[in-house]
């Protein structure tokens, strides 16, 4: 179901519905085994690893706030029959908010500047 949580999933988690039987598919003979030991990374893997390491130096802080989502919920109920997902609706809300408040997506530059991200 494309990673969507369905009503049946919730009922199953609550014990209301019985889990669907999943048919196991046996491994195909001759599949390659995972390599052992050290294997050189590709250029892309090296770039990803370097960027992941750089994120460890970035300070992190979290802010949370409880908000009423009645209008959002009403809009979702209205758009759900057209195939709009909560994720798509949240992405749109974030995009609109970032356009309205660009400082939220900005970063401090090393030379004492604020770098706005498009």
C-alpha cells in the first residue's frame, strides 16, 4: 500500500482484526552473498559518508509546540477522496510557510552572515 497506514493496519495493531497471512517467498538459488571484510567505497558513497560526518558537528536544538489542527484535518477530509495524502498536505504547508518565513530555512554563514536557502 505504498507505505500508507490503513484502517486495517490500525485494527490489526489494536487486536480488532486478525493479521493477514503473508506468503513467504523462498530465496532464489545462486543469490550473491554479502561480501566480507573491507570493500572500497564508490565516489558517491565517499561523498555521502563525508556529508554524514559533517552533520555531527552541527549543533541541534528542537522546539515543539502543541497546535490545533482542526482546519488542517477538515481540509484533509475534503481532499482525501481526490487521493491527497497527509504527507503531501504537510509538505505543501511547510513549503508555503518557508516561503512566507524564509529565516526558518536559513543558516548562519561562517563569516557572520545569514545564508538564505531557496
